[in-house]
C-alpha cells in the first residue's frame, strides 16, 4: 500500500490560513398522526417524565428518549395517547449504506440505532415510518469496538459504558427511573453526509464514527406509536457526532437548528454555524451536563420584574437550560408567579382572565398580538430573547361561549430548574457553539434558506444557492478536487479512531 504521508503533506500545504471545514445539512421532518386536542396537564405529564431523566446526575452519554420539536403540542396519537410531535432526520450508516430515522436530541450525546438482533423492540411505527435495523454482519466496513478503545478506557468514557471481558466488546446500558432504557454495544462504521465544499460543489462524503447498536429496549422505546430507529444525540460529550467529526477536522465544533413553528413543521439542522446578523450570544455555564445559560432577569412590556437573581443561580439542581426535548417552557416559582401576574395586569381589561384546569388563561376577542405584551428573557453577556405572545401563550381553541381561549404556556417548575422548550425555540435560529462555549439565537423564518460558515474566518455558503465568499477557498478547491478532499477526510477519520 502506498504511504499516506506525502499525500497528506501536499494537502496540508494547500490549505489557506483559515481553517477549512465542510458544512453538513440535515433536513428535519415532523411526523404526526391524527389531530386531537389535549390539556396542559397531559403535556406537563409528558414533560415531567423527560425532566425526571434530565435531573439525574450523570456524566455525559446518557441517552434519553424524548419526543422532539413540537410546534403544535396538541397533536396526539391515533389511540389518544399524549404523544406530542417530534422532529426527526435521516442518517446513513454502513456499507452499503442504510438509512435510519432518528430523533434529534440536544439533551444526550450518543447516536444509537436499533440492531437487527434487538429483543423486545417495536416492529412497526404509528408515525408512518418504515423501521430499519442495523446489521453488523451485513456491513463490510463495520467493526466492533473493543475494550481497549479509548471510549472504554479514557476520559470520554461515560458512566453508562462498560467492558464485556467475555466478548472484548465495549457495551452500554442506559436505564431510567420510569422503566425505559436500552442496552447494546458500540460499533465503528461509516457515516455518510453531503459536505458543502465550496461554490456549487457538494461532495458525497463519509467518515468513520462510533455509535451504539441497541440490542434491548424497554419502556417508552417499545411503544409502536412512538417508534423510530434511534436517537441522534447532540450533547457536549466526546461521543456526540459533532465532537467526533470535529476531532477529525471535518466539521467545526458547532451545530445549529431552525425549527419551523407553522404548517407541517420541519426545519433544518446544520453541523456547522448558521450566520445571521441578528444573532446574539450568551456564554454557557461551564462544567454542566446540559446546555445551561445564565438567565438574569425577565421583563414584561419593557418593565423588569421584581425577581431575586438568586432564583436563577446555577447549582446541581437549579439553573436554566435549553432543551429541544421539552414541549413547553418552565420557570421556577420565584419567577413564574411575578411573570403571570405582570402579564395579567397588562392585558386587563382588554381580555377576561380565567382559570382553566388549574392554568392561567384568558378569553380573547382580539388578536393576541394586539393585546398581549412582549416578554424579554435577559441573559448574561447582554443577550436578550424577545418573545412574541405566541411564544409564551398556548391556543386551546374556542371556549364554551365561543371566545378563543389562550393560556400561559410557561409552567411552574416543580424543581429549581427553568427549562426553555420548543414553545420558545421554534421560529428561531439556535447556534450551539461548543468551541467557544456559547449559545446564540435570532428570530427567523425557518422555511427560508440559511447562510452557514464553512471556515473559522467566517467565509460562508448559502443553503440552496451554495455561494462562497472566499477566493482562497475557491483556489483550494481548484487544486484539491472534492473527491480527493472527501477521501482525505475519510483516511484521517480512520487513523484518528485507531480501530483498523
């Protein structure tokens, strides 16, 4: 075999001063069965299961099983169960590649899919999804991860990772208090993606990554009405696909999403940084398992609420997190009560306040945009998140007297954790900049194309048009064809994983 080093040295010598990455786009889809209205109490029950998992103390890598990204939280399964909609995407794994439908989850790290040998796993899905199963014996490039691999021996080992001496396999077991969970083993195989390499240039690229192969599932994972092929974790841990591709120099250590809140939902997920002039950033709270931000104050109609800043302080079981797996949004009691009181005082006497099933609601005759005030969540670094009424209210349809019934969508947190869920995440660009430990956001129409950075110097391309701003980048692509670039990325991935 010809030595790789002369080729690698040549390729490195052609790189411009800025670090060049490829951007990867994954379209998000939303699956839903029939429409049925359900109450806030049912949505809170669904979220409470999610939060019971979030509040457990763990060190990365713990997979949760949330249903993601519901712009309309009042859609449930055909059997009447309280299953909100979810955002999902498709990934291709193995050789030949097979396509798997996976949930997007910012609250976990590991990408895992169901193994063909899985016991107690659903055989069909009520979401209209054709379930697929990964078969290590059918993929010519699959390799079992041995106990000697770094994920079983190094700092990226998780609390759920174990070694099986009998088979010399690195295995995992994720169990939760509600009875749901999965066990399986880690596999190294090819992950396929479309890499945007420059002006009108899209390469069918691939890289070897480590992911989980589930051999047993329990609890919610076994339910047909919620069944998908697996979970795509986008946490901060070393086993996330974002971290793995970044460590190979393929993508930057940043990902972004834009979740549509209207129509049939959907949106876009980018393994890269979406660029938008209006994006504001706030630093992540360091050394946290989730995406914690430092919420400092809340303003209603421009007036700061009287809330002790200590109510938002981050500790083991307190703070504010961004979580796409939560349907609604939650505020600690010290902030929730002043917030509801301020909104109610502002809208009277234009609307009629009422309590509906324990929730603060309003009978509204006019447009909520005309009556209800803007709300501002103010974070560290001077970053504010301005919420329109539809981003803190839920429409429950007509009341008994025919007037539309709108309720506060923010709920009172049962613990000390404030959670920003899909209610406020939709219709916004969100950028999770792990390299700089910050999160950014901006209001945006997620049905439009987005502009994405492909270099550390902010050269950019436009999704859909694939334009690029850097002349040095064009020169690099002329000298180094996309097919060769993709091959180089693949070789570097294999070398860095040390599995071959």
